[in-house]
């Protein structure tokens, strides 16, 4: 298994790009959950106070956690977590980056 500093510039750029893809996917999923809360409220299944709490939770927890992981965090770790959670698939990575992650993802999942 190689280390991050052994990857070339092209590989590191690709990993940064894939971290961006994972961030967008995770953000879409979180926003879909928030949208479901709005729809539930609109249909009378949730009070406006409960919806307000959901919005607060999204802003203070979910959105911040995603930003810390993907926006400010280590891109290598972000891609590893995205692979382990199924946000990214190993096949989406360039072939020359897959071996860098496959063994680590397997260990991370177990």
C-alpha cells in the first residue's frame, strides 16, 4: 500500500476532484432529507416548530459536518470515508488510484 506523498500530482488532483463529487452527493442526500421534512410539514404531518428544529439541526450539525469533512478536511480521508459509506464506488476512481484505496476501504468497513 502506498502513502499519500507517493502519489503523483495527477493522482492527487483526481482524488481532490472525487472528494468534490462525494461532497456534492452527500450534500444532495442531506438536502433531500431536509426537503422531506418540508413536505411532511406542508402535508400537516409536522408542526412548524418541529420543522424549525429540523432546519436548525441541518444547519448546525449536518451541513457543518459535511463541510468539515469535504470542505476543510483531508481529501484522502474524505474519499476513503465516501467509498466506505457507498457515496463513491471504487470503479469511479481512476485505475491508478484504485489500489491506493481498495485495501484501506476493506479495512475501514470491517
